[in-house]
C-alpha cells in the first residue's frame, strides 16, 4: 500500500486525496484522518457487505455505528437525510463524533449533508467506491439532496477531512456504473486538458477492462484538475462552474425521466453531447470535433442522445439550475476541446432549436 497523495486547499484549510490499492484496511491512514473515537458509517447494503469488513479492520480501535440507505438516486432525499440523523441521535453521538461515507455519490452526498447539519457540523471522511465518486463527487465539499422539482436543490458546502479512493473497490463495481463514471473523467479532458483526451482515446479499453494502472492514472488526473479548480473557487462563484459541463442538460434529463432511470453519468454524457452540439452551432467547435466527442462517449458505452422529453420540458427543468442568474440559464460550453466557458451569452433560438431537434418538439 503506497497511496499517491494530492492536496485540496480551501478557505479553512486543506485535506488529502489518497489514491491506491488496499487503503480501506490501513489502520495508520484512517487513524491519521479520523481521530474521533465514535464513528457513524453510512453505506448501501451491497457495499457494506462487500467492503464494510475491510473498513472495520482499519478502525478496530473505534466505536463504530453504521446506517444503511437504499441504493439509487431516488433515495437521495430529505427522508434519507433524516434517517442518518435519527441513527446518530439513537447512537447518542456527540459533537466529537465523525461520519464516514462508504459508497458512491448518493451515499457521499447524503452523509456529507448530514455531517454538515448534525450538531451544527461534524467531520466526515469520504470513502468513495464508484469511479464517478472517486473522480468527482467526493472531492470539493458539495453535499445535497434532491427535490421533486430539481436535482441537488437542498444542500450545503461541507468539506471532508479527506478522501480515500481505494481502487480495489472498483473490482466489484457493475459495468454500467463504471461506464457512468467515465463520463466525468471525459468531462475533465473536455473542459481543461486536450492531452488527457488523447490519452483517453488511446487507453479507453484499459479503463473498461479495469486495468489498475490506467484507473489510477485517470483518477489522479481527474482529481488533480478538480483540486486545482476547487482551490481557486470553493463555492462556485466563478471558475468552478466549468466542472458542470453537461450537467445543466443532464440534471434536467435525470429529473424529467424520474430519478433512477438514468444514472448521473449517463445523463451527463448525453448532456455533454448537447453542449458540444450547441457549441458547434455557435461556431466554436467544428463538426469533426463534435464527432470525436460523440465517438469517445459511444465507445465508453454511454448514451449520446437525450430522451425525448421535449424542448419545453427541458427548458422548464433547466430554469431550476443553480447557475441561473437574472432569469438566464448559464451554460458551460466549449470554445474548443480543452477550453470551456460558462456563459449566458447565446441566442435563445439556438438553444431551443437544439432541444427541438434532439429532444422533440413537444414538451
């Protein structure tokens, strides 16, 4: 076990991202990150069965309580949040406790938000077990639950004390979820690293075959980019919005289709294609570049086309996006591969025309 360590700097300090194999059972690593004696571990039943024992082996000197939440985005709700808080109260946990999120993005978001709220804020550790969570949602301190009207509408910024990304956990990840995680990896290449896109095109098969060296490189590269942006813009007042390439479209797809029908990464993949297509219509990307993006997403086994929700419905849902200012939906678009911008300066008819063409005329 020789993890690679990255640092995330934020307004109140810094924390490490640890990436490697065999990290879950490292007593010294977990002890350094979590001095608290009373711990609440939140996980899914399947993840707890597969990896809970490994985590407990690294925390043998602690008082451990655990709470299991059902799997699926449809359970990332206020009721799910209340269940974690109820479990912490029942266990008699005080302000000197800490929470651990053992799972994917749903567990991480729920646990982080619960930690932000419980006793007005307790520490929490991210232990992501999906590729999507390891490269994106576990880093940066965004925590939230969904509302029937929109995704991640209720939440808080609450930074973890650390992120422990054990790539061994990816060996049990379903293929569909592995592919969904690749959408966020591709995102980093599109917004800020054209050379990384070249690497992904050359090594996509290695990632799909879960070769450890390729996975570790993709995770570290993605986390390095996110840590850089979060360090400069913790609360998304500017540059951090670029990390939402495809997400305004994607969140509308998730909400409009019903939470759980599309995985987050699948919706983001289709959303990135929509962003690329609009960028092309605005004269920024060439048709060849859009074709290159589509080809990589398709090779990754991800959807390139959105569901037929209709332009009116998509626009209605996109209007709830957290990047809306002054009634204008700000979109993350591509000036070129490796350079993104967040802008509201686009013709309304270009956006509506795109959505009518690709999601259907009727809302």
